[in-house]
C-alpha cells in the first residue's frame, strides 16, 4: 500500500523518450503533408513524411507482412525437412543394397 507513494507515475502517452522517427513520423514544430493519407498536419518534425496515425498503420502492416513471411518460411522449412527425410531414407536403402 505504502509502496504506491514511491512510484513515479508517468503518462503512457508521453512520447518524449521514444526513438524517432517511427515509420516516417516524428514530433516537431513544423507543418507537413502526410505522403500516405495526403493530410496536412502541424506539430511534425520537418523531415517527417507520415502523420502518427499512418505511421502506426505502416508499422502494423509491416509486422503482419513479417509474420506472414515467417509463416511461409516455416512451411518451406517443413517441406524441405520432409524432402530431406525421404532422400535420407533412399540413401540408407541404397547403402543396404550395396553392402549386400
Ligand atoms: Zn497520414
């Protein structure tokens, strides 16, 4: 109970310590046009090319794309493992044939 007094509460939406840029967005004191939605925004870094909303969408889409790629790689890997298993079985069968 007393421990709560010692906690330093910060805003979960405080972006001050975030690493910028994030998918094209960075906060700042400039105006800019978002390349994705075409909207005109204030409070952007002068080098930002996305609004924060679009930057979040880009990050989400990229993550989904990476997850799909990982899934495809896993399926290909499983197929290769099965193929290697078949080849190894053939190899051991040949060895058996040659040794007798
Ligand atoms: Zn946008």
